C-alpha cells in the first residue's frame, strides 16, 4: 500500500507538488536533527562542523600562546602557560600578563566577533558580499570613531581614557546610523540581498568620503594618529581595550548562536519561513543589529581590520560543507586569522606591520577571485 505523500521530494503519487512539503523540510531541518542545547541556544549536531570547530579552537589557543611568547624577548611557551595559570612570578610573568596578553586577547576577541558578524550578515542577505565591510557598517563605525578622535579635544590615545568612553560609543552610533541608512534605502516592501549590497557600497563610499574630510580638517598630529588607527592595529591595546570588547562578545555571541535555527529556516525562503511562524523582518532586524554591535566593538578596539568578516565565513562554508556559514566555526576561524596575521606582522618583518594590512593582503585576492567566479557562473 502506497503512502499519500512522498516525503523525500514533496509530491503525491501522481507527481503533484505539495506546498506543505517545504514546511516539512523546514521541520526536519530544525527539529528532527539531533543536536545539543544550552538553555535557549540550540546547535545542530553535525560531526564535520564540530570537528572543524574544535580544530580551529585548538589552533587559536596555540596561536594565543605563541603570540604571547613572540616579542623583543622570547619567552618559552611553557613559561607562558604557567604565567597564564598564575604560577609564574617575576619579570617574565609581568611581561606575559601585563604587556603582551592584552594585545593577544584583543586580537582573539576581534577575530571572534568579526567572524560571527560576517557569518550573520552573509546568511541574512544570502550573499557572500553581504558583509559589514561591504554594506557600510564598518565605514559607519570608522566615521564615528574618527569623529571622536578628531573632534574630541585634539588628542588621541587608545588607552584607558579614550577607549573607556568616546570611541566605543561613537563607533556604535556610526555603525547603527550606517546600518539604518542601508536598510532604509534598500527597503522596497522587503529587503533583497542584491539591493542591500548595492546600497551598502554607495553608503560605504559616502562615509569614506566623510572620513577623509575629517582627516583633512584635523590637526596634522591628530590626523596622523587617526590614519594609523584606520589601518587596523593591535599595537596600542591594553586591558582597558579588552573589557568593553569582552562584554559585547559575552552578550551578543550567545544571542547570535541562539538565532542559529531561525537562520537555517530563513535559508528556505521568505514564504516557507513565514509559513512555519518565523517573523522574517523582525528576525532580520535582530540579526543585523547583532552584527552592527559586534562590528562596532571590533572597530572601536582595533580599528577597521579589513576582510576578516568577509573571508572566514566563506572558508567556514567550504570546510563544513553547509549551505550557510556555521557561526561558531566562523568565529573560531576569525580568531585564527587575526592572531595568525598579527603573529606574521610582528615576526616576518624588521618593523611592526599593522595587522589590518596583512588581513587585507589575504582578503583582497579572495574578493577578486569570488567576483570573477561569480561572473563566470552568471555568463553560463
């Protein structure tokens, strides 16, 4: 006796498409799959994703220890580990915990939040170009931060006084304004990915012009300091840099992970997502707001470190073999990229190169390759 519906392809015995088959696939995608749950955070159990995530975290921890060990004075990794565990006193312990660790922790957190932010925006726009770098969020945060530097009394320091107040707040406001402008200008009864990307490119170019104007109008010493910050650097970080970024990561990353199931449903299309009860526009606003806050925190801490939010989600997709970037894997890969780039910038050159230059050298060719590949696919 045949069943009424073929659950594999969503057709009845006569081959007619059943509309409720899409809803069934959504249910199997989010409910039927085995997973793990931590309170409101539910993660699907994908062995491949889990394996790569664990591997990326191990590599990130190794880079963290190595990054602390490398400097003007080499410190043995075993000594670094003892210092991190609080079992090393004396000069080497002071160097590890006070002088070097804040820079490395800042780099790890910046990579984490940028990786998650890029995965969120690429997923919600369903476009690999839909990243904070491309759609204007990073440029908006940069305008806010540069305005705080240039207009904040003619002095600049990324140490305690400035980072604890002006730059994080100004960067967040700038990022929120830019995101609101892009979302509002891209709205036509809804938001489509290509329109969001095109509007974001235009808004980003406009904001970069505003940044240039602020630099031209500033005093030469202030403009020089702001220009160095705009490259993206970890050189002037301290524990005062770490704490605001850590708070943002501790609050926003778990919320982002809690949206993982909704992000998966959203990939099935607006009609299916609405049919299973997902408020699609409210969900998109939440995701974009999370990405904005995460990006603003990273920009406030270390400047606009380019291409991290663009590259690592796509690498995560290819490693995991999924249809969207896994958030945890993207965050771990972001940490690996930033820590690796910072280690290379400090050890491969006779002078310290800002980490943003290294990530741009890595990411720009990837962007060109992606655009060429997309054009070839469109011409077929």
